């Protein structure tokens, strides 16, 4: 950790701060009340600070010097920066000095969170923004808490201003005041922390007159990341300095290094010349590089720099190394002496051998023979001596082993004795200590008690300090959480209000565009009454709308408001007739408008909340039938729960069938489809291409949904051979596949509708059940809507032309997808009664328009697009389940029975007539066949064959 330099009024002192375990970097702090290098510039500094905008006029400016942790790797450390808060943008700008014009950077406090840790160095706190985390350090804890409280207050004031922009903005519409959140301006009061007094001289304008916190070098404090800004600030600061005092300008006219500036600055300011830089007093290390300055100053420093104390510390080590070298050389010298002695002995032996060889060579043969014999005798004696020495060696080794074993035994015995003696001594010592303790127990107890109490008191004091520190931190964190929560709530309310306003404006735009298109359509209908110019204008507008429609399709956008397809794949705007494109667009815009209005009113959200509460903690299979559940299903099942609820409803209808056939019934039917063909297969293949033509999931013969639909329909043709396949079942199975996704679930849905929900013979070859329901519906229409039924009777309108398909496929391809699925929700839960309710509701919805029509063809044309005019699903649902009441199921069943009997009687009568006709046809064919045989015989007689039993001369009559 680098040492911290503090400048006092009377001199310079060197302090070493505590280590920062949180940041691990050196932080430089400034002393209080030091002589300033810019004391002669108060007017210029005040003018500079006045250029900075302040959010609240007349209020104190939040500014001051702080240390900012920055840099990476070896350059990481704390650098002194001048911080200024800007109220308008809620940014905290920081400069290198208070005289700089261009900031080095800024911190966005609008979304920032403040925190500080007790384990970090004193005065260190953190500002966390979504982009970055900043670590700052103040002079002490008081200054840190002042900065934190002020920053919290400034952030709160900025948030309040943003909240009230929604109310103070005159552009916001006042047509829907209920959409705006109830915002109220509150005074920011901190309920957790007491306000900290302003630390004099450390913050505000006064802090700018203090000297910049000293750094090890001037370059250390320069931001290399913002070097361009530093250069600009240097130029602007130079101009600023030249506008200051003359003495200061003269003292800065020549280039000086940082050390020279520090040496000459006190003299320029009239300070105490006796104050010297600690670096000058301590001297400069031989390996230290000068930080700057002229050659002369460097020479002077080098001349008077005292000897470093490191040399005195190095001398003893050097002497030790020299002594060790001397000992090594001495040992080597002794070894060389021993080697010389050995070499002398070897030389003597070699000389003796030389002399013996010389005498042997100079002697005669007899002498040589005697010498050889003498050597042989010597060799023999030496061999005997060696053998004796070997025996003696073996004896000595054996004795040595015996002595070694005896020595080991004696050592073990000695060790045992020593252990016993040691144990006895320990017992004696313990007894002695016990006796001594018993004699001096009162005095020692008093000493131990006093020492223990002192340690406990010190520990309690430390714990109290820690407790106070943690309490302060806890209060600050509570305050921060409280303020952030309130800011978040205000932001959420503001966003909610803006969303509601946007939805309202979008709905209004849809309504306006719908009215515009309706006016164009009316003008198109009245072209015969217009002039040629007006007709031309209408044609151009219609052409533009048609082009607009074509452009909207490739991007899957229609009018820029919604997709071409809904979430289930149905086309929202589709019209096969070119003249009805405007009508289709009008209906689509009305539908979008109704959806936006419903989302504003919160109906869909309330329904979703009810379903979430109903299914919380359990699955849809655990539902139980109840009036509350019936009302919820009638209001519509949210799309995220629809699949589960449909499976539960279907299982209620087909549970007994599935138990009878087993869980593998669908797989068995598929195997039958692969092995055998049925007559229904051809009709199924023909109807696959005509299934949901307005849905993109079924528009390709190779799509997965079409393949699933084929297997489901073939499986059902084997499940119910009496029906096999009937036109319309393909659309029922397709809707089941869209929601349930699994083809086995769609198969059981088809079984539930045909075999359980619908009456018998509804999809048979005679369609008896369907025809009976048409008669029942006419009776109900006469009761519920008598005026409309009389109108239809007046113009001889047959409603089964339209309604028969409604009942057969449960409104598929008739209603919009969002309304259709709500009908199916109630239909799968309640049964066929729902079809009658919604059919009556559709006519009630369009009653006034139908009564205004006075032509048979016009009525049939309007009935053709009757369901396309329905865009308000909630209104239709309310008519079906509220205005059509009472609607008892028993009455429906009784009327269905009556009409079914009448229909069966009519069918039996028709069958008897058909049988009589067939019988008569057969008899006629027999008589015709007999007459033809007589004619053939007559022809044969005419050709010359004999005719028996006829008198001569008589000719046969023709």
C-alpha cells in the first residue's frame, strides 16, 4: 500500500493508512487546511463554478474532491477527481481539477444504487449503475455519509420531476384522465438516517480553493484514458491561470518538473521555507529515476544525497560471505596438501621400483633367478598373511555384531529408565506447581481476574463500535432500499399509464381508420349519384387501399397494427371477393379496437387471475364441476390453461369408453388403418384440402397438422363404423388438433363430440338429429325473437340454409377464432345447449340490421356474412348467457324428442312411399319384359317358321 501524503499548515507529514482489503489499491487523500497553490484565484474560481448549472436556484452546489478507483493491472489505483452534480441530467461529473472545463466522465445516478462496506477502507463507498460499478473514497466517514445522503436526495428529486412530467405535459390527452396514475409530490424525508452536518472545507465551493490532493507524481493523477480531454483542460486551465494573480503567473512561466514545483511552490506563496519535501530529507535511491526537472536540480540532488542506510545493512552479509569463502579456500588448500603427500609417496615407490628394475637388468642370469625366487617367496608370504587377516576380519566382524546387539539392548534399557525418570520428574513438577498455586492462589486470582476483565472490556468496546457501525450501515441500506422501491413503484406506475394511454390511442386510431374505410365503402356504393371527378377520386382511394393491403401482407402486418394471422394460425383479414376487401379490413380494425379496449379495462387480466387462483397448487385434472367453474368457463378460458381444461372436459365425457377399450385404443386403430382400407378413406382425402382454408397450419398437404388430421379421421372411421366419416368431422378434428396438439387427444375429443355430446344420428347418413335440432331452433327463435321470426316468415326465408352448418360443425369457419374458442370452451363443458344459446345470440346481435332489410335476396346476402359482422365477443357472450335466459335443458330435450318423433314418422312415411314406388317399378319392369318376349316370338313367325294350331288361310293379327 502506497503511503499517503498529507499537507498541513505548518509542514508536511508522512502517514501510512490502513490497508484496504476491498480494493487492494493505494488511495491518496488530502489534508485539511493546507496552504493552497491557487489561493490568489478566488474570483476566477467563483466565476468558473457559476458556469456550472444548478438544478435548484439558490441551493448549495454538491461538489468536492473524492478519490476514484480506476485503471487496470499495474496502473490500477485511486486518483483524485473533482466531482460536480448536475441536477438537470442527474449525472455526477468528475474532473481532474476544479479548474478543468471538460469532464473526464460522468455517472448516471437516475438508476444508480449506493452502498458501502464496513470491511473496506474508511470513507470508501460504491455507486452501482446498470453499466458499471464505481468505487469512490472520501476523507472520512462523515464526508462519505454526507455524499451518500446528498446523492440519495438528488436522485429522489430527479425521480419526482420525471413522475410529474406525465401530469405537467400539456400534450397528454385529457379525454381519459382515469388512465393517469395518482402521482403526488412528496417531500423526501429520510426515516432511517439522521441528516449529516455539512463537513466544512471538504465539499462545496470552499473545497475548490483547497490544494489538490497530492499524488506520488503528477503523471499518476493524469487520466491516460481521456488524454484528449486532459490536453483540452490543460489549454483552458492555462488561460484560467493567466487571468489570475501576477505572482502565480510569473512562477509558472517556465517548465518545471513536479519535484521542482513542490520545492518552489511554498516560496511563491510565502510559505515557510523551512518546510521540505520528505523525499529530499530521505534522499533518493540510486536506482530511482528522477520524475522530471532541469539538469541542474538533478545534479544538486545527486551531490548532497546521503549514503543510503541499505549499504550498512549489506556490509555484515558481505563479511559473512567472505568468511565462508575463506573457509572454503582453506579446506581446498588442505585437500591439495594431502594430494601432494600422496603423490610424493607414489613417486618414492616408483623410484624404488625403478631402482629394482635397473639392478635386475644390470645383474647376470643367476642373480636374476635369485631375485625372482625372492619375489615369489614374498608373494606367498603376503598371500598367507592376507588369508590370516581375512580370518581375523571375520572374527572381528562377529564380535562387532555381538557388541552391537548388546549395545542396542543397553540403549533400550536406558531409554526405558529415562522415560520413567522423566515421568517421575513431571509428576514432581505438577505436584510442586499445585503446591505453589495453592500457596499463591489469592494473588494470582486477583491478577487473572483484573486482566480478564480488562480484555473483556476491550472486547465489549470493540463489539459496541462494530455494532454501531453495522447499525449505521443497516439504516443506510434500509434507506436505500426504501428509496429504490419507491422509485421503482413510481416508474412502474408511469409505464403503466403510458401503456394504457398508448392502447387507448391505438384503439382510437383503429376506430378512426375503420370509420374512414366505412365512409369509402359508402362512397363506393353511391357512385351512381356522384359526379365523374368524385367517382375518380373514390376509385383512386380504393386503389390505394388495395395496394396498401398488398404491401401489408408480405411483412405479416396489416395497417401496421397487427399480424396477418392470429396466435392459432387463422387469417385475421381475408376476403375471397375483391369488392369485400374494405369490409374485411373494417372488421379487422374493429376487432383490434375491441381487443385494445378490453385490455385497458382489465377484463382479460381479471379472468386470468381467477384461473390462476383456481389452478394454483393443482392440475386441471383435479377440477370439480361447480357453478363458479361454469361461469369462469363461459367467460372464456385463457390460452395458457385452455389445453388442460379441454382435456379435463373431454375425459369427463369419454371416461367410460376409454376404460372399456383400454389406454392403447388409438394405437390399435392406427394399426387397423395400415393393414386395411375403408371406403371412407377416399372422402377423407378429398376433404383434407378443404379443411380450415383460412389457417396457415392446414394450407399445405404435406404439413404435419394435415398428416395428423388424416390419421385421426381414419382412426375414428374404424372406431364408429356406423358413421365412418361425415363431411364436417374434418373441421371438428382440426380445431381439436389446434388446441390439444396431440393427435390422440384430438381423437378422443372427436369421440366425445360425436358419441357423447351430440344426439344420436346427428352425423348418420340421414342426419336425423341435425334436422330435428333445426326445427327446435326455429321454435326457440319464435319465442325469443318473435319480431325477427315474423320478418323471416314474411319474406319466406329458410334459416336452415345458414344455421344447419353452424350446428353440424359448432360454428367452425363462421365465427372469429377468439369468439369460436370461447364457444367451444362452454360447449365441451355444458353440451349442445350452448350451440342454441349462441345461435340465438347471433340473430339478436344483428336483429336491427335484419329488420331493416325488405328484400328476400338482401336478407340472404346479409345472412351469408352474418357472423363476420360480430367483433364484440363479450357482448355476444352476454346476450347468449344473460339475455336468452331462462333456457332450461329439460325444455330443449322435450322439444327435441317431439320433433325427432315427427321427423322419424315423416321418414318412415317417405320410406313406405319409396318402397311402394320401387315395388311398382319392379312390376312394370316384369310386364315390360313379358311383352318383349311375345314380340320376339311374333318376329320369328314372320320369318317363315310354322305356326301350330292355326287354320289354313288365317293370318296372324298384327
